């Protein structure tokens, strides 16, 4: 999940869903509330820890944080130097995830199909939004964290891409690299506030409107494929804007490999695309969801 959240276009929520821990994650997050504090007071810390599924949350978030700290530089290097290959892998991963999540929808009535189509259209529209000029103002960073974390736990909506749209993606990455604890703490606090609030809504929807919610999540996954299509060319005569370090942000348009301005690396791209699909198929075959629930 940490590695996925670094990539603008791939959601950590997608990884949580395809590995079968999504419901457990939402349940654990929702259990972090006033009731848990009362349990600490009345029964003890150990009981409260079990109530919030603390061991699961600790293991998960340590893994996410470790992955971000360790993999942020390598993944950014790959995105800058081998974008076609890494996007091909994630495209296969997410495309197969559409099938994996979508097959859980049991009711294919017209209403649910319409919901799926609208969600796909919304996710596609989000991938076409222009990048805003960001700010390192701490209030703005807090609000960015609150918004982005909601996307990070939604399959198909990339929190990193939302940060990119808000213009703070590079600011946060630099803060991690430079160990700017003040910036990281403010961003983290925004994430906590957004996570505790939004996860409750998601949990309620999955418990009470599961089929419709799955239709939305599957639509999000399908619509997000536009962002991670491996072959894109710059569109327009000038960049949207230029970063302080000289990097340029351009409007990018998907093209066929034959029309790609550069080395399409088609053979290796297709191989990595197939690897991404195979990973999802293996997860489905060995029923990772049930094994993790039994953990």
C-alpha cells in the first residue's frame, strides 16, 4: 500500500481491496473512537488494543511508512527514467483489479450499472484535471492531507494524484526526503482527521449499501486507468507551469504505442503488464482474502 500510494495514479486502497484486508482495515479504523478510550479507562489498555485490532493496524501502518521511506526514491527514479515500464505494470495490476472487485457485485440491475458508469466517468474526469499551484502553508498542507487520505483509501482514486493536483506532491516528497518533521507532522495530522472521518462513511456504505458501493469502487478503478496508461505524449505548445527546480508540468494525452514520442518498449511493457495481471490472478486463485481474515 505504501509503494502504491507513492505513485500518482495508483491507490493504496486498491491494494488493500485486492489483498482482502479492506473491510478489516475500515473496521479497525472505525473502532478508534471514544468507546476505545472508555475501554482503556474501565478495563485496561490491553482490552482497548484488542478492541481496535491494534496489532493489525500497527503492522499495516509500519509497513506503509517503511515502504514510503524506503521506496520513495527508487519509485520516483523509475517514474522519471522508465515511466512506460512501471506504468505498464500498474496498468495490468489495476485492470485485473477491475475484474477482481467487480465480480463481487451480485446484482446487475440497471441502477447498479448506471452507478458503475457514473463512477467510472467521475474517476476519468478527475484524471484529466489540471495541476494547481501548490503552497507550503501549513494550513494548506493540513487540508491537502485531509483530502488526499480520503482518496488513498478509495480503490481507484490515487491519493498521490490528488496531492499532485493540489500542487503539494513534490512538497511532501521533499519533506520526507529532508526529514522535515514539522511539515510531516501537520500533513500526518490532516491524514488522521480525514481518515477517521471518511472511513466511517465508507464502513456504513459497505455494511448497508454494499452492492452499490462495490459498483462505485469498480467504476473508480476502471476510470482511473486513463491516468496510468503507459504511453502518453505532451499536449499543447507550453507547459501548465514550471516548478521552482525547473521541472515542467504538461498536459499529457494517451496515445497508441505506435504514436508514442520515444521508445515504446512494447515487448517489455507487455511483459510487465502480464506480470501485473498474473499477480491479481494468483491472489484470487489462492484466496488471499480468506487467509488474511483468518490471521
